[in-house]
DNA sequence: TTTTATTTTTAGCCTAGCCTAAAAAAATAT
DNA sequence: ATATTTTTTTAGGCTAGGCTAAAAATAAAA
C-alpha cells in the first residue's frame, strides 16, 4: 500500500510521460505537483527504492511496470468515482474533480469491484476520458484536438484536455458538450481562432478553447 | 478543516465520553486509539489550541461544543457511507467498517448532502446505530442490552455494541439480525448465559453475546 | 501519614514530506 | 574551448504525528 503523496506522484509521472517519453524531468514534475524541485528529488528517491520508478541522477524518471500498474489503478478509481458523482449524485461535470482526487485514494479492492458493477462498467468518465478496466487496460480512442482539424472537417466532441471548472463552465455556457458534432467553417491564421458550426449555430472560438477540446473524426 | 488524525481523536473522545462523563483519561484514549499515552498528550494539546477540546493537565479531556459538532459530522459521514456500502454496493454488515473509516474523512459538503439524498435520508446505519441529521441531531433510541432483560421479557433486536467482523459473523451464523424478535426463556445465574427464543427456535447464548446486543422493548 | 503504585507529562528522538540556500552537473552561448 | 545559464541534487531545517525513557503528579495502600 502506498501513501497518498506517493500515489499522486505516480499519477503525475504517468500523465507527463506522454510529453516526456525519454524521462520526466524533475522541474516538470515539480510544476505538475505544485512543489519544489528539491522535494521532487526526495520523493523520486523513495519511489525508486520501492521499485515504482527507474531513476538515474540528472536523467529524469520513468515508471516501472509496477509503478505504471499502480498509477493506472489510481486513475481507474478516480474516473469511476467521477462517474458515480455525476450519474448517481447529480454533480455537474465541472464539480467532480476535487472530490474524486480524494476518493481515488480509498483502499478497498472490493469497493472498486462493486462500484464498477454498480455503475454498469462504464468505459468513459464524464470528461470523455477512458476508464481502464480491472486489469489496467486502457481503450485509447483516436481523438485529435479541435485545433488540429482542417478547414471543412468535422467530428464529434469526445473529451477535454483541461478539466478546470473555468473551462468546463465556458463549455456549458456555450452549449458545447460531449457527443455534439462540430465542423470547422473558418480558420484565422493570425490568432488561430476558428469559426465552428455547433447544432446549426455558428460560434467563434479562440485557440485556447480549440486546443483543449478533443474531437473524434470518424 | 482538520487532519485525519485529529478527526479520529475527536470521534474516539466522543465515544468515550459516555463512559467517562467527567473527562476522558489519557490512558483510555491511548487504548482506544491504539497508541501511547505520550502521543495522546501531544495530540490533546493540539486539539486544545484549536478549541476543539477543554483540557487541564492531569484532568482528562472533554469535547468543546465545536469539537462535538465536528465529531458528530464525522460519525454522520461514517454511517451514511456504511448504508451506501450495504444498500447500494451489496456489502455485508461485517465488511463495511474499515472502508467507512476511510470514506468518513472525505471533505465535501455537497457530497454528503447528495449522498444522504441518494440513500433516502436513512435514520439508522446497518448496525442499527442512529445517523445524526445534517444539523447534528441524534435520535437516541430507548434500547437496552439483551443481558439486561429479565426472565420472560422480550423485544426487537435493534443494534450491536461490538461491530467486529467476528461478532457480526457469529450473529449471521445464528440467524440473529436487526429486526428479529427475541424473548428470554431461561437465565443461568452462574455464568449469565441465557436461553432465548428466536424465530420459534431455542438458542443458548453466552453472556458475552447478550451483553453486546441491543434490544428495544416496546 | 508515609510509602508504593499508577497515571500523566516532559524531554528528546524518528520518519514522511515539505522547505530554502548552496553546490554540482548539464546545457547553452560566446 | 571556455564562460554562463539552467537544471538538478545535496545539506540542513521545519512540522505532524508517532515513539521510548525518565520525571512529575495523583491515587492507593500500609
């Protein structure tokens, strides 16, 4: 069993590994964890002793197979709890993150097995992110950022990159939700804003929006 | 907001105050928390600084009004989660305690409001203990220990004093459950065992059993 | 009332997880 | 190739929450 802090580091390393495939840097991890580089070095050493990560001084850090399994299990719990909060308790999708951050650390194998069953073995969380199955298998979908679509292309909104309350509330306000179809009508090369069609309605969105929305182009 | 450890101390003091109305002794608290008296003294000082308890050296400790409210809120959360685990996730009543010990520390007002609603505002947990309402009001029932019943008296089983897995499994095995009617057929004065009628069946139970079962004599 | 036993507190130490400041290594620029 | 900047690590401290051993206060017994 690992501490709350250890689990949070594993999660952060897991998420950063996509951007840092050769090893997650101490500074990047410090940024992600809102802490100092020296604290990160301390923790990495502990994780390394527990065989959760591979670490060589000045070389960044990578998850071991064991570390990856542990991280994925925490992510699985986080996303299942998010589904519970939205589907069963009526939370809005921008209200669940903070509570799920706490619930993901509850230790009970039976709890997660039964929660998963109770929720009907969901495959996606409320933000469209895939929920790993009990064996840790992810179903990665072939999503792209809206900002990467070319003029005239279209697709279905399937997820968000930024899960902050502010961004999710912006989406709610503009009626952008998972499952909606979006097509690109215009792209402004100067500021990378775009004009999209959403529900037959035209909407102008900035680059910061389009680069945080995942689209599935079937 | 208080730490996990602080909340656990408040809960323990709350439970011990019934047995120690003039002030909970350091040793009793150390026993309850499975720790050492010196650690208890340390923690009591911290709780005292935070105005959660009244403390005078060598005089034991009492909850302040604020401390009591905090303790009751934690107990409320514990018992609501127990109901969730049994009613929604199919846990047995002897499996819930450990998980609820973790869940009771999740911090989110909305979570508890919605959970309570989702569960239909339950008044009792799976062991028959009353669930305080959102304002912290307890409904104390007029229960007595089975061992206190006189020959020929009868009542309904409404709760357990000992919530250990072992005891609860003993009850399950002997078909003793909340809601069942029990009447006292014989009392053995030597070892305080008794013969009871349960579902028309006669059952011999020892004093340790009868002094851990709560009965409501209407 | 003295002595003895028990309870409680103090003093000092440990670990996890954080911090700052300084040193060392690596990367970048001249 | 050397100098400068950036990144990372080390060294040393801090707090929460534990611990042991010893001292002090209270309670019980002679």
